[in-house]
């Protein structure tokens, strides 16, 4: 199976095996989680209503009455899929644009699927995400081969991504959160083609990559944070380090910026103007406001959207998801931060360990809040050493198992050891690019951190896990070879 004769071929037996393994794992998670009836994503209801209207009536608006009915069905534990509606048209007209907290891209993707299948079922988008995730294994294999020039090592890289288990349940959710991961793999592939390929990448390949990344950005706009870093990384290399790659880098940056401008920013701003009356909308207010309730505070704030919804409506009469509500949330948050700057700074400081060791996210709330009598020093040690929280709960929703925590502890150990090995072997480009993509998610430290925000970015640690495994493999092989040579003839 493993041979270096595959050269840089994209489709080969090793990559195909990774593809099949990915399919198997994703479908296992899909039916495992479906069986437990754990569903996290509420926003699929608004997306599905919009998708239906786009298919039937060629509009991006949704029907509040119909969406409200599906939400009620969900909260009552009944079938809330769009296909469960016997007569979708009976709920009245569509007249409202969705709230400002998501772009419409995910709904357009779902509408495109439903235009073909006519199933009106959420399973369609889940299967599409499984296929995208699995097909990306071919690109991951190619990335590994370009970097390591070895098919065995390329396969190890693919397995390292599959072993980052929190990605899998996030992928089978009917939610747009995983689409950042797709864009990160495309960015990695662009980097590998630019810096590690012996062939000059074509303009067409750069345009196709740019279109793929921009589609991901439509589904999950925070993709742009990784893109910004990538462009800065390329410019730095072109100016100061790899001047021989300046032409290739310039072609990619130009193609990406043009595609991003015409495929995302111009239609995005046009939609915002039509839907909300202004070209750019943001959600900084609600995020900052909700973050003030993450830890004990004198205002009695809670870290959930429902609290923010009720607070803003009762005090100002603005509905959740509107520009006015978010502006008031920002004003309130800034005012309270000025009143209690130490509380805000302590919130930010307490989030730092959970970005460095994300597997400790749940215990920061559970153990610290429920075990007040335990000495602070002991709680801190237990929090850092024995807690693996929400990050690991995504290995299977709803569980809190010690072996899952132990698994992620070892995964992060191998990742951090791999970073050390990369420094030792002067693999600075991989370090800078990977950690740059990862840390571009750290902007959430100023509001609040959720596992679904950062998991896609942390997938880049698979690169360093692969470095650790490959280094250990080479070390063992060298020891065995040395032992055979030292054996008396």
C-alpha cells in the first residue's frame, strides 16, 4: 500500500483508504448520535425555512410562524424536520429576514440540495458534510506527501486528522460550524502547493481554491480570520524569506482577494443593505455582553443567549438578533466593563488556560463552581491535570468519560511534543503557519469561548501529532537497525 512511487498523485490507494475510514467513522457518529437523539443546532430551523422559500419562492426571507412551530416541536422532543410538515404553505407568508448572527450561505447550500432531492430533510446536509470531510482526506494526503515526500508519512498525517475525534460529531451536526475546518484544509493545501511542490501551481488551481474557501466563508464568516492570517503569512514570506516564490504568492493573493471580493463581500454587503439597512453588520455586542456572565458577577448575568434575549427586550424592547439589540448589548457591556474593569480582565485571564489546554473547558464551570470547599490550589491542579470538558464531550455528546479525557490528554501531549520537534528540526514555516491559523481563533478570548468556535482551528495540531509519530517511528527503526548491525555475525 505504501510506496513512494505514487509521487504527488492525488488519487491513490493510501488516500482512498483514508477516504473510506473517514466515511466509516462519520457514518458511525451520525447514527450513534442520531440514536441518542442529541441535537444541538437550533439555527438549522431558520436555515431550512429560508432554504424552502428559496426553492419554492426564490426569496431569502423566512416564515416566522412556521419556524416557530418547528422550534416548538423540537423543544417538545418531537420530529422537527422540515419534511414533517404536511403542508408548509399553511403557516402564512414569508416576510422576515433571518437574524444578524449568521450569513445566508448555509441556507443557500441546503436549498441547492433540496432543489435536487426534494426531500426537505436535514439528513441531506449531514451527508453532504460527510462527503466533503471525507473527500478532503485526499487533499490531506497530498499535503502530507508534499511536505514529507513519503507516502507512509502522508498516511500518518491523514490518520492524525481522523484521530482528532472532536471534529467528527461537529461534522455530522446540521450546523455550519465545521465549515471553517474545510477552509483550513484548503488553506493548508494552498500553502503546500506554493512552498513544497516542485511544479508551479496554475492560476486555475488558485482560483478554484479561492472559490472553495469563499464558499466556506459564506457558510461560516469567521473563516475570514484564518484567511487574513494566511494572506499576511504569504506576504511576509514573499518580502523577507522566499523572494523566489514572490510571483507565485502574488498570483495566489491577487486571485484570492478578487474572488473573495466578488463572490463574498459585494453580495454580502448587498444582502445586508436589503435586509438590515446597512452594509456591514456584526455581533460583537451580544458576545461581549454574554461573556460578562461566564463567571460569578454582581449583576447576576448568565452566559447564555436566552438571558441576553430577555434582558435586552425587557429593558429596551428590541428583539434578539436585530442590529438595535446588538448595539444596546455593546453599549451595556462597555459601560459595565468601565465600571468593573478588574472583573472583565479576570474573565479574560481565566480563559487563557482553556485556550492552551482546551480539554479542560467543562471543569472550569463544573468543578470550580460546585466544589467551593476544596482548596483553591487543589482545584487549580485538578482543573489543569484531570479535566477535559466540553472539548472531549464532543467525542460523544452527553458523555463525561475518563477514558475520553485521557485520550485527548495524550493527543495534546503528542501535539505539543511535535511542536518541540519542529523547532528542533527548524521546521519554522509549518510552526508559524499552523499556530497562526490556530491562534486566529483566540479573538474569542475577549467575549467568551465555546468548543464549536475553536475545535476547527485546533485541528491543525494534527500536523504536530504526525511529526511526533513519524519521529518515534524513525527512532524505533534506527534503534532496530543499529541493534541488527551490532549483533555478532
